[in-house]
């Protein structure tokens, strides 16, 4: 009888222990992100110890990540305060972009090359004697109206649609009078282009090509 | 099931994105520069009192018996050549206006020019300077008719 009561007591104890394990409510947990959510082992006899060990490992890992992030931020702050000199890649666009001085020199070179083409076209232009005589006289009359340019005129030649006027003199005087001279040509010879040649004695020669007709832009 | 708030939110986001795209500025390089004739100055300083500036340009004074000349700055976009320009103005009956568009390099050396002339009641003349470098200056010299007989409206640099 006494032994039966003991077995019953032990059986009730086992039943109670099983109930506690099975029906125990899970503890409320703080939400964790999927990236750091630990894979908790199933509860068994050593569940709490294993969970604790697992969480300690996670905390250790997160501490390591935090240290790495801090180190990276510190490096960036140091870099911002003391930037390293930028070494330009010669093949990059920024290195290829000309300076203003280079751009101006290039612009002047392009103009000289353009005027070389204009001069070459003039040499190849056929001569129309009637047109040439008429425009020659017209230009002489305009030059006579300007004593400065009349004295500076060192050459005058007309062909079939273009005339070449050479003016040599003091640069200030020639440059001052030239705009009014080409303006005075009106609709008779409405277009002009000029090349400047500096002389060793300080004077300047302006070679002016004046043209009768409107032509395609690339031709004049 | 999608809630009404969700639908409204999605539509609002779409509308905002569409509005932002439509509000993007157009290509910024197609710009003409219009310069009124009111910027012109007397070519000869002694004739300064003979020039009359009006809201739509410049002309000679009513009591000025002969023509006068003005010089006008022409701001322009520095672009590749050739570059085109419009000169605009008006003449009274029997009067005419003539002028010249000039390009000078940054050393002050004459490069190129083109003349124009008109006796039309209103004129709108297309001129071309070829080439004109991106570092060049451009100006317009205008011979105005006497006695307020014509108004020069200005120059437009095209791009």
C-alpha cells in the first residue's frame, strides 16, 4: 500500500513537470531584424543554456560589426579632414579639357588656318576683267575718302567676286579706320574678312578680303 | 484587397513622379540672345545729344537734320561657327538704315564683317559671320536716318 502511494506520487510529479514544460508561455522577445535573428534551438532539457550561449555569440558578433563600422567612419573623417592629393588620369576628360589660354591659342590658330584657306581660294579665283576693273575703281574711290587708309593702302587686286586690299600702317590708325571703310562698301562688297600680319618695324599689315556675293558659309 | 488609402497613396506617388518628369527643363543650349537697340551708343562722342533712345530701340533726334551712327554691343552665346544674327528695325517712308556687323578677336583685331541696308517699313535681316570664334567680340554699327526717320530695334544672336 505504501509502495503504491509512492508510485502515485512520483507519477503525479512527472505529469506536473511535463505540463509545465509543454504549456509554458513563451517569453516576450524584443523584435529583431531578419538579418540578426538568431536561430533558436528547440527547447529541451538544456534549452535555456544553449539559447544563452547562442545569444552571447550573437552579441559578440554584433560587437565586432560595430567596431568595424566605427573604424570605417573614423577613416572617412580623417580622409575628409586630410584629403589625399588627386592624381589626374591623363586619359580622363578633365585632363583633356584645354585651359582658357590654350583655348584662345587654338581659336587664334583656327582663324589663321581659315584665312590661309581664304587666301588660297582668292589665288585660284578666275579673273573677270570687267568686274575686276569696276570694283577696283570703287574701292579706290572709297579709300580716297579716308586719308589714313589711302596712305596705308599697299595693294589692291580684284578678281571675279573677291577683292584683296592690303593696308599697312600704325596698328591703332588702321584698326580705327578699317571698320568704317568696310561699312562704306555697303551692299556693293558687303562681306569682309581680314588677316593681321605684324611687321618687324612695329607696323601692321591688314590683308582684307572683301566679297560681293553671299555664299555658303564654308566657302568664305 | 487594396485599401482606398493605399490606392490614393500609389496614385499620388505616380502623379508626383509624372509631374517631376514633365517639369524637367528642356535642353538648355537652344538659347538666342536678344539685345535691344537701347544699348547702342553714339559712334562719335560729339553727336551724343543727337541720339534719341526710345522704348523699342534707338533713333536720331527729331530735330537732327542728318544721319547719325551708333555702335551697339552684341552679346552672343560662344558657339561654333558660323553664327547667324538678325538685325531688326523700322524706317519712315523714303528713309533707309544701313549697318555692319563686326567680329573682333580678343586682341582687338578685326576679323570679319557683313553689311546690311534696308529702306523697308520694317526690316528683319539675317546675317552670318563665318567663322567667328568663341573668344570673339561682336558689335553692330548702325547708320540711322535723320530726323527720327528710323528706329533700330536691336540685334539677335542665334544659336
